[in-house]
């Protein structure tokens, strides 16, 4: 599932989103996490919200896979669902006890940023084409991969939980899965009309902005104001 072009469609998306990713990298949440000065309760709040996000992401991917008319792409999407359903080896599960979190008994609710982001992804998964749904889902792994790779190059925090989080996303274990998802977008883009690709750009940028908001809301520990 590959194509040879002067510039891959996924590369174009990344270039469009680069200024937003720069803002993500500059966010005090990530700066303080790397420095080890981020309050643990703030990180715990983030993990709570991210766990809820992951559950909704599994459902969104399942909808995408079920609606996908291309059997090759559908198979890849179902495999991603299968990998995400079992999160026993995920960072969150590994550090649940240290963070005093019981993921089998959820007592917290989605905040506004999380609900808006997942609804954005569901809208694309339910109402859009497969490539539009991929465009909505793709920024999450791409952003996390970039964050991990940049943070792992710098000084590592003495806080072992924060150091493990950086390692989880930055040590290369996510590379293959992210590259496969990017390749799916490029494969679909080869047979997609310009108008749909333009919508994909808007969808991708919106998801990237939601990534920034997700961390910003976690940093401020924001819940619903009313």
C-alpha cells in the first residue's frame, strides 16, 4: 500500500499543522513534564481524561472499520481496534496504582475539551468518508509521536512516571503503527477528489487544535464551568 509522489498527501497535512504542533511543544504542560515540575495531580487529571478519550477512540475506529468499503483498509483498521481494545500494556495501566486510579471503576467524567474532540472524531467516523475519518483520527498518534521524539532528546525528568511517559511515546515502539496509519491516508488520498482532500485538511487541522486544547485543559484541570 504505497505510492510515489513528489509530496505525499500526509506530508502536506503535517506541513499545514506544523505551527499548531509548535504551539503544543511550547505548552507549559509539556515543558513542566520534562522538567519534572508538573504537579502530579495535574498529570493524574490528564491520565483520567486520556483514558476516557481512548475508550471513545476505540469506538470511533470500529465505526470507521465497519463502514470502510476497501477490504485492505478495513482489515488494517480492525487490527488497530483489536490492539486498542486490550490496553493492559498501555502506560496508563502500568502506572494506575501509582496514580491511585482504578480503570475498572470510572468515577470521573469527560471535560468539555475531551467531549468536543471525541465528538469531532465521531462526526467524521459516522458521517464522512473513510479518508475523512482517518484525517480526524490521524493527528493524535502523529502528535504524540512528535512529542515523544522531541522530549526524549532532552534532559529526562527525575520523576520516574514522567520519564516513563516520555519513553513510552519517544523510544520508537509506536513508530511502525503510526507509519502504517499515515500510509493508509496516503493510499486513500490517491483516489480522492480535491474537494474531499480540502475537507480532510480542515478536519486534520481541527483535530490537531483539539490536541492542543486537550493538554491545555488538563494543565488547567478544567471541568465544566456550570
